[in-house]
């Protein structure tokens, strides 16, 4: 018998929301802090003055919670390996951008520069280190709210027409 015990789809969906809200056990508290610092840098934006502005706490929490939950359902070896990746992400700034300090303690601008340097690194291993965090967290971050609207998929279904910005309330593409 499946773990769901014959539950209906709405009951399974409600259980998924319940798991999401309570948080997973896939990341240790220190790895969660590292993931949060990385998410904050990945999802930051510029304000009206052109200065970096961190995303809202709910966006970072959604991103980190998704990573945490997905690792909770993984094997113990996967969780340990991801812990090692978190340590690497945290301790590599001196070697990648010459910034002495842990990634989570760098300023937002320096963290962003560090993550951009990882992404554009000639070493595929460094780029993959960033992608291990970026892909699962950004997928979850852009699934709801204003972030979803930025992607252009803020419609009732995939068959519905997209609402374009600047066309007013009745504007359609």
C-alpha cells in the first residue's frame, strides 16, 4: 500500500501544503542559513535608486523550504552530499573572488558577485555547485505571487491569453 493510504488527490495536496508549511528536515540549521543567504543574493533586485534590494522574506522562505523539503524526501547520502555542497558554497569566496569571509557573511553585493563568478566560472564544477542551489530554489521562488507574474505565466491556464504589463485592466495580447 502507498504511503498515502488511499487518500484522494485533494487530501494528498492538503498533506503537501502541511509538509511545506512545517518545513522539511533535509537541511541542517547551518545549511539552511547558507541556502537563505544564497537565495537572497540570487533573488535580489535593484530599487528605484539603482541599489540592490533583497527580496521579501516570504520569497526566500519559499525557496529554501522547497529545497529543504525535497532533500527531506531524498536519501541520507543525498542529504550528506548536499551538506558538503553547502560547506563548499560557504567557504569558497576567498578562492573565487578574493573576498575573505564566508559567503553568508558577505554583503549582498559581494554575495551576488560571488554567485555570478561561480556561474561564469571556467570550471564546470563551480558552475554546477551554484546550479545545485539555484535551480530548485528559483523554481519554487517563481511559482507564486509577484514573482510568478514576472515570468508571464500568471494566467488561469496555459490556454488563457497572457496579460501584458502596461495595457491596463482590459488589455490582452
